C-alpha cells in the first residue's frame, strides 16, 4: 500500500497549513449509486432495514427535500465536483467506459478547494467522469485524471460496474495489470475469438434484458468489449470489501497529520447486483435488496473505523445518492418482481432518468457527531451546493460564476431555509422546482414504461404542489394559471439559452 499511496505520503511530509490540520474537520462524502428515496428506512420504509445509514440520518440533519443535480450518474457527479449545473456542459451525459475526462483540469473543483485548505484528498470507488483525452491506452499511465482535479490518491471504477473495462484504476494506472497480457477495449466492435453474451449465452450466470450483450466477464454480460488484462479483472462479489479496505488504508495514512477529504463512491445498488455471500439472500428482496443491505454495511464500516481512530467527532459525513432508483436497468435479476414488496421511490413518481421527483430527490444526510444536533429539515438543497458551502466551512473562496450556493447553515442544521429555486435535469431535459412546487415543461419523445419520459409526447406545462401531492398525480396548472406563469418565467430566466421550445405553439401557451 505504501507504494500506491506515494503521492499522498509525499504530501503528508509537507508542513501543516495553518488553517488546516486541527482547525477544520475531516470531510467524507459517501455517494451511493441508484439508491432511492424509499430505499432508506430513515424515511419510513418498513421492508428494507438500513441501520448504519439511518444512524447518520437520526444523528444529524435528515433532509426530506435533498436533491442530486441530475437524474443520471455522470451529470450529478459532475455537478457535485464542479458546483456547476451539468446541463450547461453539453458533454455532461452518461459516459461510456472509455470516455475522456469530462472535467477540465483548469476547472475549479471540490477537491482542489480542500487541497488548498491543507487537506489530503482521495477519491475511492465509482468515478464515471471519464479519463484521459480519448482512445485510452489502459496499459500506460492515464492522464489527465483524478490527480488533475485535486485528488492526491485515487482508486477508481472507471465508469460503471456493468461497463468495460472491469478493472480498478489506481493513481492513473490499472491496478494489478500484467504487462504480458495487455488490455484492449472497444465500444463498437467485438474482438475476434472473444466470447460475447450475444453468441455464448451458456457462459452467463446472469441474463441481460437490454443493452448488455457485450463481453462476458466473471459470468456477467457487460456493455462494450474487452480482452486481456486477466490478472487485473475485479471480483464482483468482493468489490464492496475491497473498496472499504482502500478507504481504511487512506484514513490510516491521511489522518496522522492532516485533515482529509474523501469522496467515496459506492457501486451499489447499480447493476449488476452481485452481493457478497454474507449478504446474498439476506433481505428476501432479491439481489437489489441484498446489495442495498451491503451498501449499508459499508457505511457502518466507515463510521466504525472513524470511531476506532478517535476521529468521529472531528469528521463531517455527508451521505447521498447520485440519482433515483431503477429496477430493471439491463439485467434479469428479479427486481421488477419485488416492487409490490418494497417501493424504492417511497411513494414518489418517476425514478432514474425521470424529471419527476424520484429522479433527483434522494437520501441526503449530514452528520457531525457532537457538532450537528439531530433534526429533520425540509430545506430544498442540492448536491452542487456542497462546494460553496464546504468552502465556507473551511474558509476558502470560490470563483464567481458557479451555480453552487452557500447553504452551510442548512447543512449544519442551523436553519430550515434552503434554495428558492432549482433546475432539475434528466437526460438533457430540464424542469424546475420553486419552493413546494414542481414545474415540468412540454417535451416530445417516445413513452417509456418505467422511468424517463413516462408521459410520452407531453403537450402542456404541468404544475404540482408537492406539499399536498408528493406523488405528482394532480396537475394544478389550469387552476393556478397565474402561479404557473410566475414559476415558468423563473425557470426560463434560470435556464436562459439552455432550454429550447420544441414547437412554436409552446411559446404561446
């Protein structure tokens, strides 16, 4: 581990910055992957227990209106790291596994801000923000990457667990790679002689439902094609434990002389859902329920290691999810059949890919033992606001022009006032939240049966009062026409040239 953490170790030899080490708390952001508002028992579900996540909610600020910045992964993570609305960057969309780095090395980032404040920084787990400059050679040092965005140490899943390459990237290099067995990755053409899900279904231990007919790795069909790199291929079953150990190693190294900032990207409950044997079958809700349980265990491990090292009272922990839940996201794992037993939306409408509330309203908890008093907050807050808020916490300036707002008082539980308005994004489409109201513009497109554009060709502006209709079943745009126009004007001011009317008729509505 010493070799891999050489960059971090070198940093720790530097003198402690005066405004750093013992003045400010350590900060850990734990980001789950596709975890729904209704998946966490702190919000009242009685079918799936998440005691470790609940402990953060019950011991800190439990937000009932906390949002990811997008209903999909890459855009929401981009917003968290940069403090910018993702829809302002045309490339901020779901990335393939071999995409170039989405964030410019010249951009201001959360990690750069913490580094300037004297923090040791690390990113461990899911990344999905691209690497390199395109046409990645996975057999060499990949640059630019996490280091160029302010992270001293990184141990990353390049994209998603269902995409190739199925290897970890540590400080820009594939971990455990044998040079005599180089990796090749292609997202267009399969490699001759390499089995795929399309032509060798007998090799699969998990069946795909859509989009995953590429290379079969560990018996699981993936998106894209890969060959070689056998010594570096991860073990899906033990992935959670592997990443927890990397977190432990970083905390052990970083906590000796510097405060630290850790971005810990859980890979669960994203597909493919492959729990450790200790959790398989533990919930009665199939693989999805089991991996939520395993993700909860991961959170408990982090809290335990902080407690063991005497760091819990000097560590601010933020827990959330990158977007809302999805059941069938490309594999036949039985998740659709558990919907009647467990509602991952918690009664909200939509889900991953959707402009409705369940697309971006996610579990959101801020915990700081001994400093933050337990409370339930109805403040409207968004993940992109963490940059400006945490910068205020550690006394660092932020550049002008960011979309991140300073709501440190709300995050610390000193007020229940948050944002006045917020632009919601889902696969390039935009909607708007103002206070208790949600506004959805008209959009064209095919109807989808689970998430995304569930209305199909929507021709009218829709308005919902979430205080009385959280499930968004009753459009009040006609009854509250004046209010609808007021919120619509605010939405158009907020989005400027980024919102485009589909038809001339829409402009006249």
